[in-house]
């Protein structure tokens, strides 16, 4: 009996250790939660991924990685025909645009919406959508990959999984991301709580100011 109990305890300890490793030390039990922990622990550098924005201007994502110690960017990934989670995502960025302006943070915070549907979300389509959302181009930019072959690289960077839904749309996960002042992908937040993302930014700013 004693030997069986010891064997069971060893199995349970091994299983616990494995679960702790998979869940980032029990800090998260979902893939989105694990991603948040991983980003906080190991912010990611941005690759020179070629993008095109709503104005037809081409630029590399790594432009946002040239952190100057001053500007932070909130990023989301959507497709513009989406009628579900993407609408919540874009509404959150619209809220952020107003909150940033009301606090006079236009020179500190900006927004980037990336489409993972480059075949349909052309510059003209993005421009029309941005206009309907009241996006101010100086602070809120819409863009997609210039070459669809680069799409998977963009999705992998942000940990976004996209699957066709069989009806011309997609099923996908979502988050609101932060590219911090050093130019690295450093945070992820729930898409329906942009207020918490902004509060986190303001707290970080206060801590840095107090040093």
C-alpha cells in the first residue's frame, strides 16, 4: 500500500509539474491567457513585415518597432466584414481614440488595426471603413499585409488563429495588443476592456515618471 501511495504521489507531482509548465506556472489555463503571460515575460521584437495602409502607403511593421521611448501603440486584428467579435474590437479602438484625445495623449498613444483578409480588405475598403468609424489618420491607422503570403507570419506573431467558417467569413480569437515605448509587442488585453488597457498604460507611465 505504501509503495502504491508513493507511486501515485510521484505521478501526481509529475502531472502537476507538466501542467504548470503548459499553463505558464498556473498563471493561465487558456491559450490567450498563456499568451498574455508570455508577452509580459518576453516581449517580442517586430519583424519587417510589409504592410499597406488605407491610403495605399506601404511600410514595414518594424516601423512600429523603432521605439523612441515615448510612443505606445494599441493594436488589434480583424476582418472588416465581420459582424461579431471584430465589431467589439473596433468599437474598443474607437473608444480609445476618444479617450486618448480627451486626455491630450495624441503624441503618446496611437492605434493600429490590422486586417487578416487582404483579398477583400483593400486600401479603398479600409479607407471607407475607417471613415465610417471616424478614425483620425494621424492617430488611428488601418492596414493589411501587402503580400498575402505573409499573412501567416503576421498571425503567428500575435498568436491569432483564423479558420474559414464556411460562409465566407472566419472564426478567430482576438485581443487588444500593446506595442510599448521600446517598440516591442509587450501586452495583450481582453478586447471588450480597452479601459483596462488604457489604465495599465497610465499606471506604467506613472511608475516610469516616478523613477
